[in-house]
């Protein structure tokens, strides 16, 4: 089983290093967090619930979810 650092490596990568359409150096986790917070009136509990799901996604699912959310 992959350790936590390997499992969350994509979340800790700069958004610009994942997507060719981005020039944002913010880690993917933070970019997604900020976008969800903006869309739910800054409800930290709801955002935390959503963010917990990201850590269980494989890289391809996470990438697809992030692109849908951020693009």
C-alpha cells in the first residue's frame, strides 16, 4: 500500500505543473479548497468534507475532478 505522501503527491503539486492551461503555482489541494470555499459561502465543514474525498481518489479521477472544478 502506498504511503500517505505518495497517495497525496498530486494534491501537493503546483497546479501549473499538472495542467497546461494553468499558470498558478498554488498546490492543487489549495486551489481546489479555495474554489470550493468560494462556491459554498466559506463553509469550512462542507469544504473539509469535500476535500477528504480528494485524498481517496486515484490520480486520474482527481485530475478530472480538479479540471472540472478549476477550469
